[in-house]
């Protein structure tokens, strides 16, 4: 250690006062940088959805022919909104793992002792999740298209599917972050994930039309936010989207996502006071 | 707050919810509400650190060193007591305190998936520097800590000594008035440790920074500190310059001073942590 860092007694670097917007920008940049450097992670993330699309899609290809199924298109196309929803949930469930890693490594505390806005630290995590979800959703939509699925809803339909996926992603990401902060255990997050994942998928119209479900399953699925996303997506990608229904369910997802983020930010603030 | 003090803490008390264990004691304060045993990490700790000096907290794991650092750096709130850093009240204006302190935690905190330079530039941004100044400052610090050749490598590949130097550089980006170093040399080889000691000494003498450091090495305290405070069970049990402490107790080494106050050998108290 040779040279002198700064003139002795130099005034503290003044600079402009950090704002939540600037801080969010820089902190999101850090996260996205890491994401771009590991494109493999994103690619691996869609391996499981691809398996659902193509193996499940092939296996149950003829389901669509059951009288009364009432869907115009291939079963592969029918599956797309469900697989998008499942991917949005499962990939964002790992958000809490990243957070635990940053707590363990001391990165989070390092950020907390800077003047960086608390909100910006959480914003960056949500923004990163949103970008990851968008990229993966588009990959899934593209893969299915390559496999022969067609979307009469067009670009607008795909955009709506993507937005709904981001909302679901934020909801589960916030839930995962909260679990991570409260329990500090990766096992707990895996537990929450496995507890919810398959039941929520099967209690939705991801694989089969609700008309084929027993009454009690229909009752649950109409209250299942993951199913809302599937319904939004399927409607938006169809030739005649039911915009009123889409708006209503999107409203529900927004409300839940906001609630989840508020709870997660509250948890974060209490963590920040007792790191 | 006393004039000329960079750090001032009065009567800090901090308890954590505890599992039933040897260290737990019933918290008398919250008596009626909950009769659950809480761990009393700090039990009325007082500190005053004059500007431009190196102040060392020594004591076994669980003595309250890290809790003290967390309170002074706004990462935790005390149950009782008050604290000010650079004249700013930690409880009333934590954001103000964050602007004037640098903190090097026990764990690295650098982002391993970014380069050393990127870590420093981001840190500069978080302190409100624009991109140009942040880059200039990053390069300056990289050069100073002999990391220029590794500047564009991922931190993941850094050696322990390099990572620690980067950690200190991260804490200095904004030229803080007060620097907190939580066990800065733990796990370093003797050569890196000696270099770190030299740098800490320089920060205080040339840059007139106030340094509060916690350590497991009494030798480190002896070498560096203007003032040593021995912390045990959440209080400062003795405080003074290394030579004052030795004189007062008639001991020849800080180890013996420690034995005198804590009633047990320093290493013995420390063995349990490994």
C-alpha cells in the first residue's frame, strides 16, 4: 500500500444527494449485470417449462378432442398460459435464496450502511425479477410457437400474458423474500415452494378446462391467483379476448402483488433496524 | 455530547430474543409483558472516542463488540441509551450518520459476480457521486490498494488479502470521517495483516480519520490502538492506552491485562468460537 489515497483532511466527497430513483437505477444495474453475465441461468430456468410444454403437451395432445373441451387451437397452445404462469411462480420463488445469500455474505449490510434509499434496495430486486420473467415468458411463447402453437390474440395478447406473468412473479418473489428474511433458511423457501406449486397448478385451468373439474376444485380455482393469470393469458391470446374479465383479474393480481410487496418491504425495514 | 468526540455512546442496552441457554437472563425491563428470557448483548455500554484516534474494542465473541458496531453504524437500534457519531445522533438521524461513516464488516460484502472496479463505482454512486467522479475515485483507490491489475477481474477470483483490501477501499470511497472496521484482519496471512495495520495507522495519522476497530488479536490492539477498551458481557470493563492498562494492572502484556479484568485468558475465551 504505497500511494496516499486522498489529500489529508480532504472534504468528504460531496456529490449530489442520492435519490430513490437514482439508487434504484444503479442497484438494478448491478443485478442485471449479474444476470446478463450468466445467460445460462436464464436458459436453464426455461428447461423445466419446456419439458412441460413438449412432453406434457405431447402426452395429452388428444385431450383437446374430448367433446365439450371447447378450445380452438392445439393443446400446446392451450398449455402456454399455464406454463408461463408456472414458470413465473417457480423462478421468482428463488428470489429469497438470493436475498439470504446477500445477507450471509454481508452484501445487504454493506448496502444498508450507505445512504442508499431502503426502497431502492427492494425495488432493484423487484425490477430484476420482472426483467427475468419477461425474458423467460417470451422464450416460452417463442418455443411453443416454434412447436406449432398459434396465438390469434397477436402481439397485444403476448404483451398481456407477459404483464400478468410479471405480476405473478412479483407476488411470489415478495413472498419468497419475506420467507427468506424471516426464517433465514433456504429449506423454508423450498418448503413453501413445494407446498404451493403443484396444488396451485392443478387447481387451475392450466392443463384442463374448468368445466371438467369437480365442483369443489372449480370453487378453489376461481380464487386461485395463479389461475387468474392462466385465464388472463388464455383469453388474451384467443381470437376474441374478454377484456372486461382480463381487466378484473389483472386488478386482482395487481392488488395481491402490491400487498405482497408492502408486507415484504415492511419485513425488510424491520430487518434493516435489527440487522 | 462531549466536544471533540467522533463517537460517543451512553448507556447502550440491547437485548435479543433468546433461546433458553446459559447466556440468557430474564429481562426485568419488560417484566409484565413477556416473561421470556432474552439475551442481553449490551448492558449499559459507554464509549467516547476522540477525533483522529484509533480505538479498539477487544473481547470474546458474544461480548457485545459487533452489536456496538451495528448500533453505531445504524444497523440496529438500542433498547436504551444514546449514541452520536461525528456529532450526529444515530437514532434521530441515521441517514446523516450513514453519509459520514465508512464501514468494513466482518464479512466481505463485495459482490463476487462483479469486478472490483464495478463494486467501487457502484459504491460511489450510492454516495451520490456522478459516474465520472465515481470512476476516478475507484481507480484512485484501486491503485492505492494495489488492485489495479485485478480491477477488471471478478471479485470471486480474488485472494483473501485482495478481497479484504477491496473491502477497506469500499469503505473509503466517500472519504468518511469515521471508519468502522469489524475484525479487519481475521483470516489474513501475517504479511497481509502487517500491510493492513500499516494502512489503518496511515488513515488515522495522515488522513485524520477516526477509526474504531474490533479485534480478536490483542497484538493488533497493542500495535495500533491509541485507546483499548476491553468489553465483557456487554460493558466496557477497562479502558485506556495499552501502556496505561499495563501499568494500572502491573501486567506486562495486554493478555495479562485481559486476564486481570475478564478473569480468564483471552485465547481461552476465544477457543469456543472456533
